[in-house]
C-alpha cells in the first residue's frame, strides 16, 4: 500500500457544484496534514493545513479522520479558477513529508 | 515579501554535461527542500537542509547528484554527467521550521538532450 493515495481523477464538474476529494494515508503515526494546489506547469501552493477539528477557509473545508486514516477536501460553489491538481501532504513525524500524486479537478462552464 | 526564487527557469543541456540549479529561500526560513517532478508524476524528495545541521540526502537518486547550502540561505543542486532520465522540473521549497507549511519556488525545468 502506498503511503499516501489519491484518486487521480479527473473530477469534471460544472461551475457551482460541490466536489470532495479524499486522501488516504498508511502511517497511523502521521501528525500533520496539508492540501496544496498545483496549476498546470506551476509550482505547488499551500491551500490549507488540516487540523484535527477540521477547518474551513471560505469555500474550502478540510477534515481529518484519524480512525479511517484519511483527509478530505470539500470545495463548495466551484469556480472555473478552481481547476487544478490538488495534492495532499502527510507528515509522520520525520522531516520528510510525503506528497500524494494529486487529484485533478476540471470545472467547466 | 519576496518568495522562493530559483534560477535558471529553464535549462537545456547535453547528455554528459554538469548543471547547477540555484534556490534562494524566503528570508528567515531555516528549512529548505529540493524535489523533482517528472511530467505527470508526483513530487520526488531529493534532499533536506535544516539550519546548520547535516543535510538529509536520503532522496538523492545517485552520486551524480549533490547539493549544498551556504550560510544557511542559498542552495545549489548540482547534477554531474547528466542523463536523459534527469529531465524533470526541479523544485525548491522553504519553510519556517521543518516539514510544515512549505513555500515553493517556480522551479527549474531541466531538459537533457
């Protein structure tokens, strides 16, 4: 089993839709979790950290489920500009974070 | 403030040549990472620097790859005797501390012909 797994997609949704991605991790000792966004041919950019209690930033909500070992990202009211690849990042206490391979989102008019 | 910068943005080199890639992290960030990303692939960790500590080189794919960080700031990744499989985007990231929120540079796109 890979350390961090994501459905590569693409998720193809209309503007205004709500879409959710999951990311599973294998190391139960994982301590910190993040979502990054990567646009085509650009560098990854931090979208949000994922806290144990869950957290929200505008249209974006991130949640952590330790029992089932996954994190999720929910995007409400999708915009065309949300089209990107979403990377989850998991850190199990070492200095080397593990990146998922990303989930591609395409928002169409 | 200024973000992470990398140079050059693009580098085309012939097989067998050496290349040097540069990274300027965000001022005050003690942690610096190098990754590479091949087309359509995930990020592959290469090397990690934390302050003045010895770097973690566990991700370097071969002894042709080396990196240094001078004065706890600028870092240079050197690839000797480049091979075609070295073609990728090389990304540098810095963070205030350890593996937490990382800020990436725009990357260097390396093409080995």
